[in-house]
């Protein structure tokens, strides 16, 4: 089964835009995805009909808003196959989700010389929060290296797990290499050493099946805006035992049970970790986005992106001066491709492609440790979404010829 | 017409950067980077009293970054620190306002092309950030020795 691209594209108003006189070819979906009408309309509908603050109002609108917000939570729980909706904490996105785990769970538990295990392919959002809490607590970080093929070195992972880190934080899919990490194997190994696992699912959500019960992960973080939903909303799934271990991280309204002058008691999770007015409309938009991807089918989206990746890899490998990063087989990689073009800085590649209406990202993609390992300062990244077409991939290849011409 | 011309100037500086490399020994040195893209640039300056005897940049960056460093390198050789500071200010004001001083210094019109692409202005600014840092070190030598 494949995705009917024309019908899908018709649902994305932004794809009608021309950029520098060319149709927009949006190939930066690993950064953020475009929004379908269903999500835009869910926003409009909420603002137009049901907007109110949640939980503390007894009037109709507040009840509607509260229901919509909690329905979104149940929708996320169902989407991830979480046992309980209360195990889903809404955040601003993956970054905040990981910070929440770092501050509310890891920080109170870390002792001097404890270890946290990361990998060389982590996005800064799954590295820097751990650095911050580790520095504060005098804890150490270890990094699972990658092999030259762009996959994690699972032998070294075993060795590093023997050091009994307090947590393994690992990405489901590398945002630079596209590598799909073998999570079931990794999590089983970690649990054998009694090491909890946090999964950064930013690149996996909506394009790869995610089942927290089957995975057995302790934490899983994702962002709404990478799954065709709004910015400003994401979630952290927490396994029940870990959830009981978490301490409040932000104080304020909504997260308390009772407040006196000297001290307060806390609400139950998830409210305990959602101080202040939450992103209600964004949660409603996320709900619509999850409906959208499930309507077209995660497996179908995955296959569609895989077909595009196969095509692009085949074309790029023939291009003079192109170095590709990441696994060579699409069995092990998702719908994104990072590459370098000999003699041309990635920024310059991206600029020339933009002149043809092609949006790709250039830089270190918030993964400086990985780029050091790859020994390049930056790369060009094209990343696919549900609405991308073969024609856009071919246009990109043709535009690369122009890049070479300009910088010859 | 002039747009293409200036683009050619930029491309020429990118492909054949002037005053590239390091001055050894240097009186002033600044290493700067652009956290958004990872570009890095080092500027080293040898002084002859208040004059810049030689300035060289070592840039690991995009065409705009390299070309701007090259144009800056040409502009500040043999100038006084004070004049160099004025040139840096001219660069920043022109980038912010979009208008050239009258008469414009030679290095500036080609760099104005970059304003069409807002996200690239920071690439052009990297070399000038290094210059400002060197000028700061010159003005406050004690601070440098910390």
C-alpha cells in the first residue's frame, strides 16, 4: 500500500505556495512538518467555539475545554499504547519532555560518580539536559559510539551497561544519519542490567510504529510539530514505577493538592508535572494530527518515505562529489538523508536549492558530537514527509547540478 | 546588473580568499564560531604600533563567511585599530539599515548582496565579530590575560 500523494497534498494549504517562482518542495520534515487542514481547522474550531481555561471552571466552556484537553491525552496514550492516560504528561515538545525526565526523575536520584549513558548520535536535546544535571550532581556521561556504517556499536553498549548507569537515553531514529536503532534489543539489554531507558522518539513519531508496552521503555518523548501537529505541544510517556519516583519540577497552579504558607502537597500525575495553564488548543491540534496520520496509516507513511529514500539514495550515489552519511540500506534507515557535496559548504548548497523552491536544512542539525565523529562541520539534510513526491526528489538532484555549476 | 557583478566579487573572494591563514606570532587573536551552523573562524593580527601590519583569517565556513573574511582582510591591512573599528561599525550599520555610507568603502557594496538572505547575515558577520573581539583585546589588554 502506498500513500495517494495527490490526495494528501490537497490537504496541505502551504504546498500551494510558490517559492522564488517555483513550486515549494518542502524537504525539511525532520525539523518540522507542514500542517494539514484538519489540524488548522481543529485550532480554529477550538478558538472559535470552546476556548476557556481548563479544570478550574464550572461553566460549560471550561468543561468543554477540559474534556478536549483530556481527550487529547487519552488519544496520545492510545497512539503510544500506554496503559493509562495518566502516564502521558504534556510538555512543549521533545526537548521539554527530556528536560522533565532529567529534572523530575534523574536529578533527585543522581549521586556523585553515578553515570548516565548516551550515544554519539543524540540530538542536543537528548544530550545537553543530561550534561546539565550530571554537572550539578557530579555524575559522569558515557557515550555509546557509532560504527562507520552509522549504526550503534552494541558491543560497546553492553560494556558500558556493565558500569550500571542510572539511565540510558537513546534516540529511536538519528536525525542526521536516519539510522533506525534496534530499540527492542537495546531496551532488553539495558533492562538485563537494570538500567532504565529513555527513548527520544522525535524522529519516529508518525512515521514509525511506537508501542511503549511492546518496547518496555521507561520514558518516551516526542513533539507534536513533527507529526503534522502544532508547535508548543509534546509529551513524555512515563512507565508507572518511574512515574511514582518523579518529583515535581515546576511549581505553580494546577500541580498542587493543597497549599499553605510553608508548604504544599502535590496533585497526582499527570497534573503534578503540568504547572500553569497548559497548551490546550495545541493539544486539540495534536489530537487532530494523530487522527490524520492514522487515517493514512503509519505503515503506509513509513513505506512512502522509504520509497522516496530509496530513490534519493540511488540518485545521490551517482552524483559526483556527494558523500552520503548513515546506513546504506533502507532496512536500517528512515526517510532522511544527510550528505556533503565536495568543495561546497552545506549552507551554500541549501541556498542554491532554495532558489529552486527546494527547502532543505544545512548545518550540524543540533548534533555536534556526531558531526565531530563524522569529521565534517556540517551536512545538507533532506527529510521526507507524507506529501513528498518522486518529482521533488528528482528536482533536488537536478538542482545539485546547478550548485556544482555555481561553485565550480 | 550590479547585483551580478557583486555576486561575482563575492564568488571570487570565496574561491580565492585573500589574507587567509594565520599570522605567527600574533599580537591579537580571536576565535569565534556560529553556534547555529558550527562555522568557525580565527583572526590573527600582528601590530606595528597602532597599525595593523598583517591580519589573516582561517575560516571553516560557507562561501559568505569566507568571502566576508576575505573582504575584511583586504580592508583592514595597514589600517589603524581605530579605522578598523570604524569599518566594522560601517559594516554593522549598513547590514542593519540597508543603506550604504557615502562614499562607501570598497568592501561594503558586495557584502550588501547578502542582506537579501537574512539568515546569511550572521555568516557574513562572523569575521567582523572576530575583528571586534581583537579590537576589544587591544583596548583592554589586561582582560585578555585573564
